[in-house]
C-alpha cells in the first residue's frame, strides 16, 4: 500500500493540534484511505509541548526547526500551521524539495508571493491545498451545486460577513495576530480571507473592489502568555504594544460575472462570539447561510410548479459524503473539527488520486489577490483592480 509521510509544522498551536488529531483519526473515521498515513514530524518552537504531544500521538519525531522536516527525504506532505508570515518561506522551500503542501490560510502575505509559489507547484506537478476549512461544509457544496445548476439564475448580489469579538474591548491583550510583522494583513487575511473563499467558490473571481480596513485600537496591553480568545486580567500599569494591522474591513466589489458584493469582517464585534453568514441573490432565486445553523441553507426559488413563495430551510444530511461520514441523520450538527478533518481527508485523497481539490495554491492566489487589493484600496482610498493571477 502507498505510504504518505506527513510533517505538521506549528504542531502545538490551535490548527496544529486540529490537523494532527485529524491525521491520527483518519482511518478510524473514514475507513480505507488508499494509503497508510503516518505523522513523522511534529515541529514547533515550544519544544517541551511537542515532546508531550509526540508521546501522546506515538512514534513521531520532534524538532523546533522546520527545515528538519522539509529536508527529510521520507516526508511526502508538509502541513503548515505556522503564523502567517512564515507560510511563504516554508511552502516555497517544501515545494522546491518536491513535497506536497497543505498550508493554512492566509496562504501568503502578498499576491506576488502567492503567484510565485502557485507557479512552482504547477511546474513541479505537486498537490497543494489551502486550509480555508469552511467551504468543505456540505451546506456550501450544496449551495455550489444549486448555483452551478442555474437554480437561482444569474447571480446579481453577494452579501457576506465574518466577525469575532476577541478584540472588541480595548483591554483585550496583544497577540501575534495583531502584529503586522507576523500577520501582515491582520483581520483582512485572517477573517476576510474566509469570506473571500466563499466568494471565489460560490460566485467566482472578483475584478475590482474598494475597501476600508482601519486599525481601530492602535495599541493594546501586552501580557505574557496571552492566548487567542481568552480574557485575562489587565492591571492599570500594564505596558502597551502598538497594533500594526487592521482590526476591521468593509468592502464593495464587482465580480467578473457582473454580480456585485458587499462584505464586512472584524475582530471587534463585541458580544458576537463568532459570526459567519452570506446571502446570494440571483435572477431566479436566492440562497442564504448562517453559521448558527451550520448545516442548513435557506433557499428561495420563484413560485411555480407547485412551489410556494418564500424561503425553504434545507438541511444537508447523510446523502452528502461530507456529512454521511459522521452522522446517519440530518441536522444533528457537524462541528468545525469534523469539517476540518474532512478537509485533511481530502488532502490525503488528492495525493492518492493525484487530483487537486479547490482551493489549490492556484485558486488561493485569487483569494490572496483580494487581500492585497483591500490593503491597496485602503491605502489609496480608491477602487482598485484585483490581480487574480489568471
Ligand atoms: N482555517 C481556519 O479556520 C484557521 C483557524 C485558525 C487559524 N488558522 C491559521 O492557522 C495558522 C496558525 O494559527 P493558530 O491559530 O494555530 O496559531 P497558534 O499561535 O495557535 O499556533 C502557531 C504555532 O506555531 C508555533 N510556531 C511559531 N513560529 C514557529 C517557528 N518559526 N517554528 C516552529 N514553530 C513555530 C507556535 O509555537 C505555535 O504553537 C495561521 O496562519 C492562522 O491564520 C486557520
């Protein structure tokens, strides 16, 4: 049987643990994968923590230096769960070493970097995938099927949003996500890129946009050990650190197919712990989605053929493989980790079948192109053309 040897980079972080757990449980959850999958390397700068993790997962080597994994001839797949800034350098080195690459979003800091490494991947014929996660949810795959079938006609208008409230309070502490050196585009690459992934997947490429992406809180208390999403006690004399990337983004855009869109995203939506929603309007119908009902779409089709007027709730169920792999009944609720594990399963499937699945590096370069365009538009206060790279 084919063997796929994996290295998880950033293994002690949120995504690193989600990915590692997914690999460890793949066969148990999904049955025969067509390959034997083994994590060989757990890489993280927190040495003590990954040694503990390696003991739990069993049989993994550890290192604080990602080049150990990239230079290992036995490794087939480099899985990048590192902070944004390092994605480009690591992905490029991995592709040049002939490895398949699965990289967390945002793929790179800039469109130029994204186009460069997408070209290397194409030239070398390697499998790539960016971990945009959410569109793997079968609800969105159903939405795509309805759109591609023409069930809602020509798309005219997309409205989307994604928000968290981790930094709604000015006392929420500084973390790497607010550091323009480690996360160049802040919330635009972090959360905006998730909405952009829906736009690219469901509606198509965007040709131009205008965006406003301000830093609303220019400094934050700096507390050692601050963890994403966890409140900490802040003393009056806690030192402050400058925030150097955007807290929020708002944009208007024009898709290549003539549709228009408006989008907002932020990390400052006080009280809204996690918001993700979209509305897609067409000439014959509409589709709306809200993460609060994670596997449910609301679909409208113009009345006729016995169809009543009004939106219908559609729950995806076990007839879709992404759902049926976990649950026998509809509307039991898939979770983020299950959707992510399905993404990991697809990455392995792509390698086994030598068949790429959206979003590859070439697809994701359009998403990074949108992030670039937002930053450029904010700086110039003008509408800008999006460099889709294709
Ligand atoms: N797809 C999604 O839904 C989703 C969700 C969260 C995060 N992300 C992305 O995943 C990536 C990681 O985010 P996270 O929330 O897991 O971050 P995190 O801070 O929890 O984890 C990052 C890990 O990388 C390690 N690390 C940092 N620099 C390193 C280096 N040079 N060498 C080795 N290890 C290093 C850290 O010690 C940490 O354990 C980011 O790009 C983020 O945007 C994606």
